[in-house]
C-alpha cells in the first residue's frame, strides 16, 4: 500500500507522488478489511494472544479478535496481499512460538454450539471448548467425544485427530466429524464434507492448520448418558508394582474399557486433594461403557495391586468425564514430549520406573502411559491424514518449566522418551508434544501423507499464508 506525498508541478499545480507505507501503517489498515477489533502490540486486546501454555512465546504482528467467518477470511486475504502469515488460536493449549511476521486470528468469541438431539449431532463454532458442547449435549444423553480436558478447544483437538478417554470404544474423535466450514489460504470460505471438497475433508482431520482455518464443525454425538470410571490413586512408593501390574492387566481388556496410568508429582495448590499434593503418586485412569457390573469386576485386580490412597471410580454422568484425568484448568507453562510404543514388556516398565519413579529425581509433573488399540486401530469410514493408528501405547511426558529449570525439564523429558526407545514406533500424534522441530512432521506423518498434505497446501494456499507453526509444506 502507498500514501500520497504532495509536490508542485512545473506549472505550479499540486502533484501526488506515491510513498511506501511503513509496516505498522500497513498493519493499521487491517482494520479496513475486517468488521471486528484488531489489536497491535501495546493496544487493548493484544493480551488475548497469550496462550494457555504460557511458556510459548506468542508475539504476533497483530491480533484479530474474530467474531465471524468473514473476519477470518478478511484477515487471510489481507495477509496474502501484504506478505504476512496467519495462525489461529482458540485456547492455546498446543501453542508454539508465534513471531512478528504473523497475524494471529483469535477465535474464542466464535463459541456457538447447536445440538440436534434427533439426529445426534452438534454444530460447533471455532471458539467453543469441549465443555460448551458437553453442557449442551449431556441433557439429551449424548456424548461429545472430547479429550481428557474439557477445557481444550474443539476445533484444534479435532484437526489433530483426537485421542480421548473413550478412544478404544469409539475411535478417533475426528472420525465422527460430518462437515467443516473452513477458510482457505486464498480467503475463500468452503463447506467441506466427504462428498464436497473431499480432499480437504481428508486433510483437515489430522493435518492441523496446514490447509486452512476451520470456523465451524459438525460432529456426531454417540448416546452415552453415563459411564463407569474415575481414577484410583496409589502412593509413589508403589510405582513399580502398580505399573507392572497395569502393563500385564490391560492387555486383555475389551474395547468397552479404556485406561491409562500416570506417575504424578502435583504441587500443593488449591484444588489438588491433600493426599496427592506435594508428593509422588500413581493415578490409574479408567472408563468403561456398557455393563457396569462387568466393568467393576474387570477393575478389581488393579484395585488390589497396592493400597489405594484414593478411589474415585464409580458410575458417573458423561458430563463428569473431565474428572477421570483431572487435568489442570488454569493457564500454566508446559513442556511436552511423546513416544508411541509397539509393546510394553516388563523391561520397558523397568526402564520407565528408573527415570521417573521414586528416587529418580524426575522433574516431570505427569508421565502417562495410555492403552490404545481397539476402535482406534481400525480404518475409519472415511480416510484421513491421521497416521498413528497402529500404536499399542502412548507415552506422554509433561513438565512445568520455570525460567531456572526449563532446560533441565526439557532434557529430562527427552531422556524419558529415550529410555523406551527400544519399544518405540518412532511416531508421534499431531496433538501431542508441539514444537517447531523440522523433523517433527516425519514423526507425525508417513511420507505419502506429508506429500499429499504439502500438495494440497500449495493448491489451497498458493501465497503460503499458513506456512507457519505446525504445518506441512
């Protein structure tokens, strides 16, 4: 863009000579392209770019507080015309660094949610959190297939596949998507279904923000009014016995049962139960649908493996699904790492206990093993860009880095992953361990999937507006 600079002609008449706008002047014109608030650094509203993971340095050129799909499209077209990239954020749970060449579209205000109880579906805006959908669907006995934390954004979770507390029973949450509304890199707003723009439907389920910014999504809602579940907590001194017992016990579980186990070191903060605060504990997470008496019988061997500190497993309404994992609600700094395992023999458990168990000096807040398989391992009705269905277990390492411990926490997390390397598939899932590591896409996607995602990105985003963050180009 240019402004006019006045001078006189040979006849003494005023002439206009073009001069280039400064970068900040160009950014201020973004307000002419969207019908919503735009905040530049230092202006009110800019602080809205701070993500849930406050360890991620997010300092964009501007923040667009989108309220409509047209706001998103306007921001994308502006970026394409002026050489900026665009990223999107609803909650910022999986945030990575955002720099001053990027415009951040904040979708938190687009949180509409409409449930159709007759057809068992929900139409959900880009800013909605899973708790919003649970609140709308639970009165009808329907279950939004959320992740372990209902405070996570719906769209970001689904574009990464979605591995939740009922994944063995119902498969990936993204396998239950019916349609997307998406803004592509050329600023178009498209409806995407298995029959319309089918290539985007494939890539949006697993490809994160590679192919566009999703402004709304339609999902199926399975009928699950209640479940048998919660957590059994053991003292950290029993970690070896509990983890060995879990690894042997979980192998034969039916698909109606989901479970994970975590070595935890929760700080003594408000909301942390006294028996768990400020000490190492082991949390056995458990969810089951169907025959609750059978579910209780199946859990009995683990209840007896050591003396529980707390036992919260009971029949619960689906609205209480977040109580299984009890993930933190308030923003905090996090460092994540992940490995996917093909097996979990006794040797792998020993290796893990050595680096995160009693006496290890582990700084990690949570180190979780999750049983996979079941419905997750079967191909979906419509193919997607998610590539890690064959893993038997996932390992998640989550720490809370502070300025004086950040490098130690990250280095130790890498050591935890290295400890189970003999049993690792080498893969990772899109929603776990976000980073700018250029080698990460090869861990998340197969070579063919990376090729097709990159080719689709070139087709739908020729100006490379979305070529930032965790995308495949």
